């Protein structure tokens, strides 16, 4: 105990989404890019790993091996028909079976490796071999529906990992906190009618899926009350996120009392991400991780697993990831974020922050926070 596991695999960096300009397929009026192809390249994730390595941080972490998820593990979440279509298209050279989720030959097997990192991380935390863990997954998973990929996500990494843990460890209550800047629609859809998983997503309002907000979507049937969305307006910064966690996220977790907390950690709410318009910085991710770590210590014996989702600024994602990993592990390095002071000065004005907090207060009242979770 007292150790942080860090799970990564070189094969995940070999996942290719084909040739795009940002996220738009080339052709017609879209000129081919001259540099990196597309938004979802391996560069931001590889640079996160490289910074953690050259700073000496990974030497202070435990980096166990993992294995790909099995067909049986995938089929607890995804129907066989989808898996067969995905496998067939992957073997034939790749394609896109959904909405903005392209892959090339071998994409199916790489997605299995990526989901396996999340599964192993959760298993080793629940087994007591790690206190907490970080899984550097690629491709991501939080947009993937049970029967269709979406938004660079090909398998539902976190649900696959949770259901494997349920089979092995008998979990009754798991909470997923998604702070990726885009809505965690895949995870939400998979658990929307279930009470055994509390899903919380804090995201940029109407960003992706396009036009989606979701504050009124609370679950259905047995899952009514066990889904919480916190859509924030574009331009929301550090204070708004901290306030939303204090006012909504942490009270909901305290009411639910999960046996495990999983964070779907997109690092794309950073101030220079090309696919969103938020204003977080490395200090934000350090603070949010500290809040989740303290909450997990109070509620579930410190059982906290962070699973990588999006983040597309090659230059800045590594500093956000470094801050997160240092907070998660309790280790410090000599790394200094060269843009932290600048991004701190670029935060919204007091007047805008007051407006953002008012919106959060209204959402909390509408969601009946802190007593948001139905009594057992």
C-alpha cells in the first residue's frame, strides 16, 4: 500500500486515426495537414509519459504490465455484433463505424490493450496491490456507446473495467467522475438505467456531442437519480470547477458512498486545447486530483483510479498530467509549468466567476444536491 500504479503500453501510441486536418477528414475543400495528422495523435500522451520519465516521477511510481481485455470482458458491455463489425473492419484496413471514431488496421487489438490498462489498474487497486492508479489509455473510451464508437472512442474502457471488477471483487457501488471537457455520453448511456454506478460529468456546455447540455438528464428506471451532469459555459475557469466540485460533485459522492471512485480524466479543459474553450491549467488538475484523493480516503479507503481520456494540446497536456500524477502519488519533482502564471492571470473576471457560481448554485438546487442520491 502507499504506492501509485502507472499503466501504459507502447502499442497504444501506435493507434492511428488516419489522415485528418484536426478532426475533419481531408478531401473536397479540406487541405491535407503539413504536420501532425488529426487531433487524436499519440503526441500529447507520449509527451506526458516522457515528461513524467525525464523528471524522475515514473521512477517513484510502480509500472506493472497489463494484458488486453478478453472477448468475454468486452461482451459484458458491448454486444457481439458490434465487436464483430469492429474486428472485421480492423482486419480489413480500418474505417469509421460511428461518429468521428476512425481507426486503421489493427485498431481492434490496440483498443483491447487500452481497455486492459484500465481493467488492470482497477483490479490492482481493489486487490490492495496499489493505493491508487493512473491508466494512460489510448484510444479513449468515454464517448463509446454499447453498440457504436464515437469521438475517438472505440471501446468503453471504464465500463469494461468496472464490470470485470464486479465479476472478480463483487462491487456494489462505483462512482465515475468525468472531468473531460466533453460530455461522457458513452458511460452515461451504459449506466443510465442502473443504480450500481453513479455517473457524474462536468463538461463544456453544448461542445460534444454537439449541442448537448444534459443538466436535466438524471437517469431512468432503477437508475433515476444516479446520473449527474454539470454543463459549464465556455470560458469557465479554475474557480468555477473548484466550486462545482465543492457544491455538487463531492456532496453527491458523499451521499452515494461508493466503494471505488474512477475519474475519466480528459486533460482537454486546459486553456489552449484545440477542441474546447475552457481555461484550466496544471494547477487546476493538481487541485481536482487532490480533492478526489481526499474524498476517496474518506469514503472508500482511498480507492481511486484515474483513466486517461482526451487532451489534444501537445505542448500543454504533459504539464497538466504531471500536476495530476504528482498530486495522485504525493511525489514532487523539479518540473515547473512555464505557463502557469500566464494562465492564472487569464482567468475570468470576478463578475464572470460570480455568474458561473450562480449557474452552479441553480443546477445544485435543481438536482437536489447534496441529497441527490435516492436513499437505499
